[in-house]
């Protein structure tokens, strides 16, 4: 089967949708299918709902998208189909191939956009043969424009490098006893400022921050924080190998939290905020410690427990390891293949 994936985001920038799309495409190739991804190479950066996105807006990208859509494919799969301009243009492209779309966002701003544009959005989505939501949180967020039969298929991650790290941690359990890891962008909804405030309650611990951070955030950090800046995704597993635990204090807008799943697969116990997407990823807190979003004291207490209680750390790690398997790329690719095959002519 030949599958074409349309991605509105710049692949050179980190992001969960990018991680999922590449992992899904690679897994489909490993299963013997022809899978390729279109993404913009000259994106325009926009800010929506407290997050930044690099979208397909440049005329040259749109010309290349048109050329990509003309290639022979059996399935067209569009990620975030409402985002300009790749998604809508792909949906409007006249073609007999089955079209699958996946809605990822759980951000309140996206929910408002769906409601404000509901007549147009419903008309666009009617051109899709199947609508997938990345989680129940994403489906609730888009409820105003969705048909009742919209399916949920979780995003996926290539967990192999993280499981390799997990095996090393089991064999050599000498991870630094006081190192906390945060991986993500410095955006208000990611909650990094909450974590920095929590670190003031943990003077004996060390926080490692991997991701782009503003000078203002750096200046607000206590002395026990080290900023590494943006790193390639393939360097994240090694960071997790040396972490005693990880913290993901997002304030909202996470449909699932793929980096949280990567940490769980790597055998790193997680403290996170109690938001819908993280409840799904951690099986309602069985696989991580969840605290009220925006509460530095509660987050600090959970981190203190993970750093000081080996039995709790072992239990959370074991549960996280098991929970992460639901998002393995091979398993999720098989679910997509079943959907693709159901749409093809008999």
C-alpha cells in the first residue's frame, strides 16, 4: 500500500505531531508499505493559544504540496487538517483516493477555533473518509465539528531507543540520585515556570532542561537548574539514562504527551500535572504522580517522593514501562493499516 502523509509543521522543529507522523511512517515502511511524508521547508511561524507553530504558508511549499498530491498513492493521511494551509488544500484536492484525517489538539484555543469556524470546518471534514482523534481529550475538544463515528487512535513513538535505555537502567541502576529532567519548549502551557518555582523547594536536587528557553526564563531560574538548549531528538534517550526522574508540569492543551510516554518507556519515573492528556497517558495516575496544574508546592512534593522513596520509584517505573507500550509505533501502525484497508475498494 502507498500512503501519503501531509504534515503542516516544520520537521526541523520539535513537536508531538512531527514525532508521531515520522514514527508512523517508518513503522509502515517496516511493515512493507510505501510511506512518505510531506512537510514544509519554508514555514511561517505563528503563535496560537500559547504555543508556536511553523506552518505551511510559503508559496513555494504550496507548489511542492500540489506536486506531492499528484503522486500515485492509495491513501492520503492528513495530520491536523484544519491548520493552514496544507490541510485544507489537501482536503480540497480533487482525487478519488480515500482520505484519513487526524485531529491532535486539546488546546482550548483550537476548541474555540472549531466552534467559530464550525460551518466551514464541518464542510472540509466531510471530504474525509475517516476522522481520527489522537485521544479522548482531542475528541472532546473538537466535538462541535465531529461526526459521532470519529475514532480514537493514539499517536505513536518509536520506543526502541527508549527501551534500550530502560534495559541499561535496569542493568546499571546508578542514575544520579537527585537529577530531574524536563524536555520541552519554553511556552506558558508547558509549565516550565511552575517547575522552576518547584525547584526552589528542592535545593538538594538538580534540574536539567532540554529545549529552547528564553533569556527571561533563564534569569528567573534558581541556581540548581542547568539549561542545555535545543537538542536533536536522538539525544533525548541518553539524557533520560542519567535522570532519577522527569517532570512534565504542563498547564493544559496536551492531547497525550509523547515525551511523557518516552520517559516511561525509558524507565524514568514521572511527576506530571493532572490534565486530561496526561491522565490518558499515565492511566489515571497509575503510571506517574499527578498534581494540580500550576501548583509548584504539590509538584515539588511529588518530585521529593520520587527522589527519596525507592519503593515508590520502582512501582511508578514498572507501571510506566507497561503503560508506554500502548503507544509503540508498530502497534499503532497496525491499527492504522486496519483503518486504511477498510477504506479501500473491495
